[in-house]
């Protein structure tokens, strides 16, 4: 695999984060206008929780800075140690696809069990990627 291809999944995750960020502001500003919510009343997380009804996009945006941090680090480890194999790339892309599905569920109909199953599948894929990298580093 070409080294630059290692970071294609990272660009896809960054694009997903950007899309969710845009959705967050479209939904939030729309709700604030519709319900005449003062921006100052949302100055902290308590104000957001008390006043906004639709927090799906903002909740998902926060999620994109949890497990994906380990994903981005795994890609850097892959690149630094020359572990950019088709297996590692496949695991990275599976993680990205599962995060896209997770975000789609979270930002739309938000059925918790559907979201949870996809989240667990993504987490297990990420742990498999890290196990693969650890084994590669021990060789």
C-alpha cells in the first residue's frame, strides 16, 4: 500500500466530522430561531441541556472526538512503523464506514439499540486494528 493511502480513512473521518459539525449548526441555529432562544442562555452545557430539545448532532459531534482519537493515532502508528498493509487499511475503512452509519443513526432517527450495535462493531474493529498493529510491532 502506498503510504499516502494510509491517511485516506483519516480524511474520510475528518469529512464526516465536518458534515456533523455543519448539521449541528443548522439544527441548533434553526431551533434557536424557532423557539426564540437567546445565544447567551446557551453559554454553558447546563444551559444547552436545559433549553435545547434536539441535541443529536451536538452529541454525535462530541462522540467523534472519543474513539476516533485512537483511530487517528493508529493511522500515525501504521505510517511511522511501515505497517500500512491491506489488512490494516481494510480495518481502518471498516471503522470509518461504521462511524458514518453511527453518525447517520445518531443524527436522524436515533434508535439507541441500532446505534449501540454499530458503535460496538466499530469499537471492536478499532481494537482489532490496534491488536493487528501491536502484533506487527512485536515482529
